[in-house]
């Protein structure tokens, strides 16, 4: 059990951590104990249509504390870190202090370190990038940009390539001209949950089974007719696997196993990212002996 007694009631709270690490439960406990509005910082929980599969707070949980920026974006809309910053800005000066929680590290760094004001990518540039293999996208990027991004993350690499292609300037140059952050880290209580691998892997498997039991398959069935793998909301882990099952392409057991593996791989990437980028945060280890 994480001790929340040293969390000031007058400071914004940031809670980051990999998927299934208990972030939302901690945020709810803090909100109930000392007040605050729980604000989503997860890039997939912003979309409607996938409440169970993205582990958005339940109706029972939202009845216990005020929540914001969950499921407020249409499933077929575009949404970026810039959109999120615009949405979160008014919540930083509201009557209730924000308790910002999620697993999207880029949201937190943009919030606390600032975000480069890069022009929007023209549709034709994005369409061009969609057709280029990952290795070829990397060839065109400068060394400084490559050192700052996850080169195994197609979305991040493609975004860097699109910036270069559309503006003629590397992403690293735009980042170096970043304006001041909306919420500097030293004005917050910033917590990063870092679970033991064994503990987290078991939690992931258990939680996905619970999602299926709670209706994730019915949720996927409701999305089947409008399924489009190119949508950002379709990146919800487990969605492609459950859709494949509903199309008769996978047995349910195989779909669940594949989704669990994908979730563990995603959690591994998150842990690596947080270790590299959140060294100034209070890191709270969670051991396999904890429940």
C-alpha cells in the first residue's frame, strides 16, 4: 500500500506508470482523501467506444470523485498531445487541484517541459509517410532527432519524418525552440509507479481476463461494423485481436493470449521510457510480494 500522507493537498499531483500498475486506483484514493479532480493523461482513454478495453474508470469510480478528459473524443477523430494540452489547460486553474494520471509519457513531458509549436502535418505528407517502411523513414532523420525518439515506435518515427518533410526542419530544431511549460515539474508532486516485472506481468494477464469477463468482447462487437485499423483509437491494446476473433480469424483463447503478450510488450516500452525520462520524479517501486 502506497503511503499518501506526504502528498500535499494544495499541489497538483502527477501519477505516471505502465499499464496495469494501479495508477487510477491511487489517483482515486488521493482524490477521496484530500480532494482534487482526476484528469486523464492516457492517449487511448480519451476516445469513446473502448471504455472496458482501455480501462477507463467505471461508473462506480466516477461517482466517487470528479473525472475529466475520459472518453470525450469521438472514436474516429484525430487527437494529439497538442490537443490534450489545450484540453488540460483550463483544468490547471480550476477550483479543484488536478490529479493527472496516465501512462502516456509524452503527455507528461509536454505538460512539464513544454511542447514545440510545430505546424500541422498536411494530409498529403501523412499519406506519403504511411507508404514508407520504417527503416526508410529513419534514413532521412538527423542524428539528434533519432537520439530523442524511440526508433522502434512507428508512430514516433513517422511523426518526426512528417515534420521534416512538411517544414524542411528536423524535429530536434523545433523541440529546441519549445515555449515554457504549462505546469513546471517543481510545482507538482510527481509520482512514477515502477512495478516489478513479475508482478506486472501477472496483473496484466489477470486484468485482461477481467476485461473479457466484464464485456470487452461485446464492446468489440459494437465497434465491428465501424472498425478501421488506421484510426488512433484502434491502437487500443487487445482491440485488433478481439476484432480478429469476431471476424473468425482467431480463436478466442489465441486472441486473449496475443493481447496479453502485446500488453506486456507495451508495458516494457513504458517502463524503459519512464526510467529514461522521469529521473526527477519520485519513483515508487512495487514488488511482486505486494497485492
